[in-house]
């Protein structure tokens, strides 16, 4: 019975180690930058060499406890594990970012100090020289992945695209994301890659809709104001009191023009028939006064006037006191004697 339990335990341990080993093999080095002058910064605003790891599986894996090294001496299989560890930099525990999800990426900083953060490694990375970088499993013996990075110019990276390594220009460097950016990539493809869930597209669409509504509101507000002013100006222009004023001005201009012509003719005649011209000017002024007077505004004005038609003594049906003598002369009513 004990032998069966021991056998089952060994099988479980072996299967667990196998699964962990298979999970570790899904972690690869995907991009490296050795000379960082304008690329990403760390938490302290410093620019340092960085190594990007990628999880090629569709399951999560925690890379804590794995090792990175740039020392080729670890390739010696006769070297003991403690000696190997001294030549390696361990990916520390305590940061949630080491739990790499499916198809996710993780950026680790080299030439740094562990006191700056969990993702900072004391991994020596030469700036302008070729360098060999290797990723080892947590046992410090199993080599998971390695790459020889050529000498890179400032802000260039060495990236693995579609299974092939190539140097990428500074504008195409992609720390923390997929390495599929190329110079010929269309804007639509880049937008889809950078916004896989469509959040930016939704915000952009709503922004465009609200902007169009704002433009329509401004347009109709200005249009309505212009229409109101036009209607007001039209209403003022159609009022009756303006018409006689307009006609008066027209008559004045006409008479002034006629009088000016007459005077010019008189000056040309050098004073001859002056009496005739003076008479004509007088007639013109008289006509002007008559025409201006005849222009009516079309507005009927009624002024109140007291006629005393409702005076008490003008009423024929007024009942008088019989004891007060009636004065016929006052009311101009004919008496009997007047009738005879």
C-alpha cells in the first residue's frame, strides 16, 4: 500500500515538473535594446538597457525565479549550480507583472540595481558591443532561450518578428507589445493592433458625433438670429410713417435738382430774363410746398373736442321744477305768442 502511494506521489511530482517545464519553454526573449537614449523610462525617469520577454502560450505563467545572464561561461555543463547562479541575475518575486498572461510581454531593465524596483536587474549589458543574452529556468541549469544581439546604434532594437531576428529603427521599436510593426504597415492595421478592444474607436466616434451636433447648434443659432433681425428690419421698413418721409425726401431731391438746373441756365444766360427765372423758382418752391403738404402718412388721428351735446340744459326731455319759471328765451324755444 505504501509503495502504491509512493508511486502515485512520484507520478504527480513528475507531471508537475513536466508541466512547469513546458510552461517555462513558452517564455522567449522577443526584443532587446542595449543603447537606450530616447526609448522608455523606468520609475525614476532613467533610460536603461532593456530585455523584453514574451509568453507565446495561451495560458499564464509566472517568470519569477527564472534567470537572465550575459556570461557565456554558464554554457559549461560541468559548472555547479551555485557557480552558475553567481553569474546570473534572478527575476525577483513580489511583482504582479511577473505573472505573464497569454500572449503578454514583460520588460526587464538591465545595467540597473534591484533597489530601483522588482523589474530591475544587475545584468551587465554592453552599450555598443555585441552581447549574448540567455534565459534559464528556475533550476539555473535548463536553457530556455538565448540570442546574440549585434552592436546597435542609439535607440535601435533587436527584435524577433515572425520567427526571424532583425534590427528595428527607433520609430519601429515596440517595448511591451507585439513586434509586428514595420515601415509599410498601414494606419488602419496599426490602429487595430493598438486598439484591439475598440475603446479608442468608441471614444473617437462619440467625439465626432458630439462635435457635429455642436456645429449644427452653432449654425442654427446664428441662422435663427439673422432671420430674426431680417424680420425685424422688414417690419420696421413696412411701417406707414416711413413712407411719407421717404416721399418727402424724394420730392425734395427732385425739386432741388430742377432748381439747380434752372439756376445753371440762368448763369449761362448771364442775368438775362432774370425776372422770368425768379418767377420760375418761386413757382417751383410753391409746388414743392404743395407736394410735401399733400403727402399724407395714412395714419388717422382723432383729437377729442368738447361739443356739450350732453349738457343738461340742451336736453329736450328734461323735466323742470314747476315752481321755477321757464325762460323760453334762454333755450330759444318758440312760445305761443311767437307762433301767432
